[in-house]
DNA sequence: TAGATTGTTAATCGATTAACAATC
DNA sequence: TAGATTGTTAATCGATTAACAATC
C-alpha cells in the first residue's frame, strides 16, 4: 500500500490496461483469477501483477486468487471513474466529432456538456444532443458551468491562445489531441496527451526493423 | 551505436517525440541545438538526450552541439519514414473517417490506398479521393494490391475475424484502434495500439490524485 | 491436511544520471 | 588558446523478477 504520489509512472501506465482486461474477463463470465493467469493473458509476470496490485491494497486471498468483480470495483475507485467530472470539447472537425460521438465519456466519470468550434459551418449541429456552439461563447459558458476538463481537438497553432483562455476560466485538466505542449507553459495542470502521429511513427519504426532484422 | 534489436523500448518510445520537437524547432528557424537546451525543452536530462542519440550514431560535434536539419534526417531514417508502405483502413465510422481524412500518412511513409466498411451506407463516398468499398471486396483488393499495413477502426467484436482475414491475405502490420488484442493470437505481427479510453482513464487518475493530494 | 496462491522481502536487471576525458 | 559540448564510461537509481514464508 503506497500513498498516491509514490505510485510510479510505470505502474500508472498499466492501470487502465488492468481495468480493461478485467472488465473483459468478467463480461466473459469469469469470476476469479490468479496473478499467474492474468499475467499470462496480459503479457506480464505474476510477480509484477502482485506488486502492482499491492501498491493499492491486498485485494487477493491466498490459495484462491483474486475476485474479478471486486478487483474491477477497486480499480474503478483507484482510477477515479466514479468521480463525476464535467468536460467540454473544443474543435468539431473530423477528429473532434469522432471523439464526441464515439468515446464513452460516462464510463470514465466524464460528462460532456459542451462542444465548440470557430467555424460557423457547424453551428446548429448537435452531437449526442449537445449543440455545437461558436468559439466566442466559450468564456460565458465556462463562467456559468465551470467545466472541469477540456478536450482539445484543434490545430496546434490555435491551441496556445485557447489554452490561455480556458485556464483563465479555471479549467485545470486537458485531454490534448493537439500538438501544443501544454505542460511547458503550465506544468501544474493535469494533462493527458494523445499523439496519434507518434503512434504511427512507432509502427513505422517497428516495421522497418522487422524487415531488415529477421 | 547499437544494433536495432538492442534498442530498448524506453528509447523507442521517445523517438517520435524527438522527431516532433526537432521538426518544430527547425520550422521556427533554429539551426543548431545542444543536448542541454533540447533536454530543457523536452523535459529530459542532457545525459539522456546524448545517450539516446548515441544508440544510433554520433550525430553531434564537440563544442558545437547538433545540427537540427541533419538530426531530422537521421531520425527520419531511423523511424523509416522514407520507406514507402501501403495501407488500407477498415471501418469508416466517425473515428475511421477522422483518421482517414486528417492523419498525414504520407509524412510517415504510409500511403492510404483503400477504405472499407461493412455498412453499405458509406458506399460511394470518398475520402481524399479514396472510395469507401464494401467489406466483401477486401480479399480481392488485397490479393491485387498487397497492402503492407491495415488501420483497424472497427468494433472489438468484429476485429478478430477481420484480422484473420487480413493476415491470410499477407498483411503483417496493424495500426489498431480497436480493443482486440492482436498480439495475443499473432505475436509475430507488427502492431501499434491506440487505446483512447486508456488515455482518458489515465487523465481521470491524474485528476483524482491531484485533487486529494494537493 | 495438502495444495494453491498470496503479500512481501531480497536479488537482479536495466534505465537514468553524473562525471569527465576527448575534441571541435 | 579557452570555452563549450560531445561521446562514453562509471555510479546511481528504480523497476522488474525471483523466492519464500504466511495463510486461505
């Protein structure tokens, strides 16, 4: 059992994966699992699974293993999925609309309450019953609804100014799909970056080295 | 200088970031940089930058630092961005269309040559001049064009069968947005996974722990 | 009870950081 | 030449793995 700020980033990066695999197992009807079996499925070692789990508490039982339903509950709590956080989405281009319409925010404790775009083309459109509003209404909207988090789906060149605006209205957390490096200017904010192009470059690297290597 | 398979996954995960920051610096007119300065911008240590670079060769010059244009070229080569790879995209839902229309595949050496969806709703539509075709034409298309890579933007429940089909046609690399775990069945394939929901859960975790912690 | 599997401590392994001689 | 900064070796730090007593 460790205090939250002692959890290493290696462990943190594995938490969503645990949650995902456990939910999967449970929906397939599995009720309990040993560290050995889970490790096999996820490609870890049993030691690592037990070490990771024990950062947060002793969830298992000797001779038996872990109760999957209980584990799912524990991880939901660890990840804060049951804490309600309101969110707005900035940038209703292809990516923004895809995220707004497909991501199940609710399962992660987020509630999408507003969508904004500078292009009047989208005005009047709705995604999941949320109207797309003009950029210039963001400040008044935030003043009124105090959203906790902003999803950034706009081009990198428009991001710096937008982040300044949003930070000024009190938003402290960002799910950032743009290539603007928020942490550099605002190291105190909560940021999760999604760099799709990094992922594609990694695949390019893997392909290149498998072709020459083997 | 290390051989490709000696490069640790920690180093690999940093390569796209180096490339991204260096391109950024260059487009801002910067010509040379020291490990110290680059480290500061990227949030690494100077030692780490030099260690990382020297996995691939001695690109710098004592007393001077690194030439950014040269570095960009080296990293493009390391990442295989100049090797042409053809790609198809499966699943033209919101996410698939967003990826097809916004991702700059060309910059990473990929060429998107086909888009497929099981839903006839999309039939006849084009994205970037690439027509969306029906799922049942995938096999003949692959037999003819032998694509190197497939982007998977379909639901997890349809993914296993699709991967079997694609593997049978000879595709060895996948950019996987679905939650199906390809590596479990096919450990030999080249796979880069994108788990947007993992990223959002990580943000949830960060938010939760900053609120209680500070 | 015997077998299984945990929680946890100790050992190993690898990655990051520090230091410094080489050299531009 | 003096100053700056690399490439690289050594030291440190942290993460993963192994081992095992505790116990269900």
